C-alpha cells in the first residue's frame, strides 16, 4: 500500500480515528488519498520506497525436472518469462500452450507438476 507524506501547507485531518498533520506519514489506498486531496484539500506527496522499486528476481529452477521438458524447451520457457516452478504454477493452460510444442493437455500436466514441486506434494 502506498505511503504519503502530508505537505506543510495542509490542514490537519482525522483518518481512522487518528489525527494527522503536516509532516506526518499515512499508509492508505490510492482511493483514500484521492478523497483526501479532492474533498479535504490535503496536499499529499507519495513516498517511493527504494526497496519496492523492483523485487529481486527469484533464482531460476531447473525446469528440465518437469516431465517432457528438455534443455531446449526449458530455454524457450525461460525466454517467455517462465523461470521458476512458481511461474509455471501461476500460469494458465492457454499461456503455456502458446509455446511451441506444448499442447493444452501438456500445459495442464506441467501446471500440476509445478504445483507439486512448489508445495512439496511430489518429488521430482
């Protein structure tokens, strides 16, 4: 959820039973910030967290552990953004089936197998 700093020329406000004034920080949804700006005349500045800029990419998994996936197909998957079992688990059949050589039936199997690997439901 975004963080906002109340600017120095803003009037004090009450939000969720707490009073806030200039220099205070609020962690509120964008819609609440818009409401405070539009209806209450509060000047807010969104604070950017450096850590939130970009999450560190996960270490790639060895996708050749999936049934029927060789190194060439694993490279194809990586190029399309599927670098981890979690990536495949979170995908859907249609997206995976767009990769050459993967049928809808095969995609279903890959998703199930990746789910098992992520959750510990099966040993690869």
